[in-house]
């Protein structure tokens, strides 16, 4: 009865000296519900217009609005002050933002929901509203979870409740559905308590190991989920069967930290592009040096092939070499034109044919996970996807076996194994990507 319990200031005892990051400059954010209200008010005209377009009586729709929210979170590299003078702060930052993807309504008289608003440019920085900016490194898990903790709590509270907001002069009730899909794999693994991306457990969607994924490239289904990650962490923490570390790790499939925020298991289209282009870039080098004849060539030779490849791409395609693969380079590299340019350097005719076929298949598969609404934009490619990915996998495991013997990259596995299933479930992969947040 004599105890006074208050909220402890987690930053008490911090000296606000120039050496430390002063606590009050570390983050700025909006309250989540306030930000959502603001975003909905911006869409007021679209909502009212959508109602009349669908032939719904304005006054009949006061409850039953569902709002689908895409959340994105990503680290931003070098944000150091160029002509310093301000407080000393880390030179990395993290941005958390959301996009209103669609608004649907179940009218009092109707049986099923009608979509009254759909974001036409879900990957534009203009539709991507900032929620929180933090001066930390995305790898600093402790600080990240401490700062995003309240945000996750607000989000959980909003999942259970309805927001009543005046729209077009009438109070209307909105329910929110949150889908964190705008996170790259590194961030997903951090948020969901999985091991880092070099792990034996290659995938954030299924339990496959890298070896399994390279032997069976196509037949996998999505099994991981947030709730299962939480259960697995509990097993990891308590080790109920008193197993050794190896057995325990195999039981929980690489979940060794507590899942912090619920994400929707999906594939990030932008990073998929970049990762697969990096892989093709390496295959090009290997083919120039005919690695299939003799595995494990010395590093100097590899460097030589890389120089030759860069020179050729610069001369014929005006592609400057880049330190790290980026989206624009990836888009230019993954073209028929680029593969023809590379083929000029490949000694034998049959290897050229294999490379051309590989690129041809990839270019048929790519629109499926890039398109915002694949069923409308590329229905044929969507139908052929499983067939194409099977053929692609066959090529990798025969002609390019030297590269995929017992190993495969994370995104290549996802591209081959999970795309049709995600599209069947969500209707799109491209629309849910992290690009809006990246460009903003």
C-alpha cells in the first residue's frame, strides 16, 4: 500500500553529453491512430466517390468499412551530417511507414464486401506515409524493439477495435487490417525471431534447409507464421525435451529469438529483383571462365572475369560497374540484350544457348511477381509460372549444377517455390513490396 509505482523513464541516468546520442533526438513519430485518421481524411473524397460509383446509398454505409494497411520498415544507410554542427547522432536511420492499400465496405443490405478505394500506385513514395523516423542502425535490435514496442502495442490495440470517424458528414466505423509486407528479408528475420539470412534455414516462408531447397527447388508450401514463431521460441527458451542444441535448433527450425512484430510471410519484389540479378551476374562470370569444367578457380582468375564482364557491359550497354547491386542496374542487366552481350564472351555455343534459355525463362517469370495486379496485367505468364519455374529449376540442377550443388540463394528459392501460392493468397506480390518506403 505504501508503494508508488510510476512509469520508469528508460533513459534516466543518460548523460546528455555530446558523446552520447541525446535521448530527445533519437526518434520522432506520430501516434499510429492519429496518423491513420489523417490518412483516411486525405482520402475522404475518394471514399465518398467510391460509394456512389458502387451504387451504394451513402447513408446505408455507416459501419462495415475495412481498411487494408501495408506497413514498411527499412534501414537508411548514410544519413550523417555533411557539415556537422548538430548533436552527435548515429549516421544510420530507420524509417517505418504505412500505405492505405484498399478500403472496402459491407453495406447494411449487402451480402459481400465491395472495394470502394484501391491505391493505384501502391509503390509510390507519395502513397507511403511516414510514421516513425529513428536515428539507429536497423541491426541494433535492442534499441529498435524498444522504440517500435509502443508502436506495435498501438497496432495490436487497433486490431481489436473500431475507429469512428466523420466522413461526408456521417460518423462511420472503420476496422483496420495490418500487413507488414514492406520489409526486406533482413528486417523480417529480425522482427520474427529467425536466424540471420546466412542460416541453414533458407526461407522466411517455409522450414526448408538450404540443402533441401537446392535439391527440391520447386515443391514447397508456406508453413511459417507469427503465432508458430512465438510457440517455437517458447520451445527454444524452455527446451521441454532436454535436447542438445543441434536437436533443439532442428525442432524450432532456426527460431531462436522472440517474434516481436507480426509480419505477413511474403516475398519482397524489389529485393527479389536485386538478389536474382546478383546471382545472374555471378553466373555470367562463371560462364565466361568456364567454371563447369573445373570447380574452385583461384580468386585472381575470378577477378579477371569480373573485369572482362564489367568492361563488356560498359562498352555495349553503357552499364557502369556498381559496388552493390541496385534496382536500376538489376533491371538493365536482366534483359535479352544484356544476355546477348554476355554471350559474346562465352566460348561454347551450347553454354550460350543455356544462358539464353535461362534468361528467357526468368523474363517470363518476372512480371508475375513484379506486377501490381498480375491476374489483369500478365494472365498468361501467371498461368505458365509453375511450368516455367520447373524448367528453370531443371536447368539449374543440370547445366548449372556446379553452382547449385547443395546450395541456393534465399530469394532464388522463394522465386521458384513460393510465388504462385502467395499470389493465390494475396492476389499480388508487387503491390505489397517495399519500394515506396525505399524511394521515400
